[in-house]
C-alpha cells in the first residue's frame, strides 16, 4: 500500500512537470522546468515506473510485481490530475494538449516503441546518475539534462503521456495501445543499460 501511495504522488509530480511544459512557448525552458517532477520524486523518495524498471536486471522476478504496482499508482496520479485540471482555469491548456496528443497518437506503433526505448535509456541515465554521483552539481545535472534531452527529442514517456492523454480527454483503444507500447518501450530502454553493464561485468570477471 505504501508503494502504491508513493506511486500516486509520483504521478502527480509528473503531472506538475507536464503542466508547466504545456504552459510555456519556449520548449527549452519548458523541458528544463519539467524536471521539477523528477526532482520532487527523487528528493522525497517517491516511486516512478520509468525509474523502477532500471533495477529489473539486478532484482528477482518478484520485483516485477512492485513495478506493476508502481505503474498502476502512477496511472492513478496522472489520470486523476489530468481530468482534475480540466475543470480548473488550466482548461485553457486543453486545446494545446490535444494538438500534442493527436501528433503522438498519429505516430506508428514501431516508431512509438523506438521513441519509448530511447526515453527509457535517458531516464535510466538520470535516475542512476542522480543516485550514484556524489558531487552535488553533477548529481542534479544528471537528473535534469537527460530529461531535457528526451523531451526536446520527442521521445515518449509513458507516465507523462498518461497525463497528456487525460488532459486532452483522448482515451480510446488507440490511446490504450499506444500507452502499452510506450510503457513496454520504457521498460526495455530502462533495463537495457543496467543489463548490458551487468553482462559486461560478468565477462570481465571471467577474464581473470
């Protein structure tokens, strides 16, 4: 239950980042300020799906249950926030959000998967970098820069997209399929770098 609640709060944090991005015309500044969501999550120890998947290669199969709980909690947080904002003065952002979401849903599923995989890789760099780098400046640069890169590159983040889809009231079969593909791609990308390092470390040990 604790994990689920922390995941809901993480979904709300990502929604706040998504909101500021929608508000600003300058995409670079918007991408920078979007990172407030990740800053909140990792400062307060909340649970985010695209962060949890980075640890799959070094965990047992039971960890997948935790990852699923986090994904569901993130969904509650983002979907709830997206629909809540639609009945506030932030409803002025709906038309812009619809434009963004329409472009996302018009993309082919293979392209969407590739974009999600690369987002997962960048999220892994951000999460592992933030938690392992000791230098204060480097720690936060590791958290912010990969986030900016994935947003400005148009890579797909499943949790942020849940917020955008909800803000645009765009949920239909196509949206659900896209979210599933994006979440799977985020998982592949997020787990791929740690998995590669784990394999390389084992090979290095075998050389001695």
